[in-house]
C-alpha cells in the first residue's frame, strides 16, 4: 500500500479501536447493575442514575471535544480522554459509597469517554477522507456495536460469581493500552506525514488552517447552527436514537431478561448478537449513505426500531423469540449515524460539522440518559420494564416521521457565520 493511502487506513484503524474501547466502558454499567445492587445494597434507581449521568456527559462533552480537536489537535484530545477513562475506572475498585460510583463512573469516566465519541469519528473522516466518508463513518459507528460484542460477554463472565472488581480492572487496562497506539500512530494531519486525504484529487483546495484556541468555539458554532431548523430536527431525532438504544436496551435489557429468568451471561450474549448484526447493518448503512437519500434511510431505520421495541414486551422471551429480536433490532442499532453525519456535513460544512454533530450527539445522550433513568424508575414503580419499551417504541415511530422533514441529497448551503 502506498504511504499516501497507508496513513488514512492506519488512523482509521486506531480510531475504530479507541471508539470500541469507549463503547465497552459505557456498556459496563449494564453488567455491573446487579452485582453492585447485591454487594452494596444500592437500589436500581440509584445505579441507573449514575449510568444516566455518565451517558449524558458522554454526549455533552462531545462538542467541546470537537472544538478542542480543531484548536489543540485530535491526538492530544484522544490521549486526555483515554487517560481519564483509565484512571477513573481503575480507582473505582476502592469505592464504598454510591457517591463514589457517581463521581468515578458518572462524572470522570463520562467526561473521559466523551472525548472518544462519534464526534471523533466525524473529525477523522473529514480530515483524512475525501471520498468514502459514509462507509468509513459506518465503520466507526459499528465500533460501538463491536465494543459490546467484544466486551459484554467477557465482562458478564467476570461477574458470573457476583464479583464486580474484575470488570473495572479490565476496562481500565484496555483504555490504558490504547494511549501508546494513539501517541505513535495518529498524526495530526495528512500533510504531517507526506500523505493526502484518501481519494483526494491532486488539484484539491488546501484544508482550512487550524483554528486558534477559543474556549467559546463550541458555543459559537451552536449559536450559529441553532438558527437552522435542520439542526433541531437532527437533535430531536437523535434524542430518540439515544433513548431507544444505549439508554434503554444497552442499559436495561440484561436486567429485563433477568426478570424473565434469563442469566446475565446469556443476556449479555443477546446484546453481543445485536452487536454482531449492527456491525453488518451500520457498515451497510454507511455504504448506502454514499449512494441514497439519507433522509429516507433514517425513516426506515427509526420505523423498524420503534416497531421492534413495541413488539418486545409481547414475545415469550424464549431463545428463538429473543434471537429474532436481536437480529431484527441489531441490524439498525446505530445505523442512523452515517446518514445523520452526511446531512450534518452537507448542511453545515465540513469544518463546523464535527462540532455541530457533537451538539446533535448531546441530544442523543440526553435521550439515552432519559431512558436509562426513566426505565429504572418505571421498573421500581411498576415492577416491569414493559411500559418503558413500548413508550420508547412509540418515540421511534415519531422520529421516523420527523426524519422525512430533513433535507434530501441536495441539502442547503452551509449556515453562514
């Protein structure tokens, strides 16, 4: 492989693994929920509240991380995020109070993993790829599913005897191991290593210069983007995306299966099956986004996801029924990311798009936090998760209809500064 092509592939591979590790960290609370409940006597709502805070900060940090990537660099931002993830999770093995869990897993790991989110993927795609952006973004999005695929069965096995400390040690060491990879294999820009963006023509315009450090950059871009109704449609539909994936299924499905007598290891295997099929579905979504109207793709994804969640409480929770649900739901778990990023790029321009997408991700994680906390409260008050899944499904159908109001392939010009 020619050096000009080698570096974009290397950077994409390291980014994929970093996103995978961050996704694995954020999935860990789902297997820690029952062991922490048994070991410390904390109630489900308390543990869910910490998961909700971590999920929300995971999204809230995104636009500020994207601004830091423009001002200080992608590599430095990744190293800071991974270091915070490793330190906070490793320290949690000595926690004794619920507020320790809230601080370490809710605040610090939420902020650290927030620097390693899809905004990182969007920044890398725009900086290193001139073509095949949808496909690469699909692969980055699939890393979240692969994180569940790789981490959840191992983490669930580690908790099979009721222990929880091995989980935090494994997650922290995985984060720590990535720091040298990022340090040596992620150049800041293609020009730094004599390369060009993948697929870039020789006569292409030079990339925009790095912005001067500006703590208010993320806010400035938000103010500009918020003038466009497209931003609010993207924010609202991605709120539903988070509500129907990470917050509900990612956080509570293992516990929901436990209510039906299914062991945590088997339930984690179900999430891994979803992850496997989402790896296929989200990668295919990236390929489709390069070729078809992303608005129509979003309509299909949200509609199918909503209907599958509405149907879940009515199945018999047999192995066959759950396998069908895992395949059907898994195929579009986060397939919404590539078309959402494509619409963001076309509407707001490649320079501001990662920051705008970071704010859209805030909506995603706010939705996820709402579901993580809300479903825990529903379970405490009603004794079942069924209403939470049906409500989330209804939101999915509503998001499908809202997606049709987004701009098609010929999006409007970038919003002026």
